[in-house]
C-alpha cells in the first residue's frame, strides 16, 4: 500500500477529508521518527508491533570492489518487531 492509498483509506474509515487524513498519517510518522531519535528510542502500537533502535558495534569487512579490508563504523539502526496479533492476522488465524 502506498501513502496516497493509506490517506484515502484513513479518509474513508474516519470520515474526514484527505487533507486531514494526510496530517494524521504525517503526525504518526513524525512521532515514530522523534521517538526513535531519542536514546533508547522505542515506539509501540499494541496490535501492530514495536519499533526499536538497535546499536550495532563497529566491525571488520571487505570492500567488494577492491577486496581490501575495511572497518565498518558503529551505528544505530531501526528495527520492527511485529505484535502477536499482526503475526496471526498474516497467518490467516483471525
């Protein structure tokens, strides 16, 4: 599903304008981004899942073009962990 399709769906289900639905979706996305930027960031929606930030340590790697060893720096990466309700929905149990 694309963002315009999501905006249309929110607009229809909530019986609001598409402009208001777009504002709702943008607010949700911005809230997730803001929450994950914080130290130990986490954003949980009970029936959907949890967005978390993981810390990845620096590690050694190989440049595939040159074959030379290199160091891949430490970084923070977003991860999504689906809720049980979402997993069951995808499996077709509910």
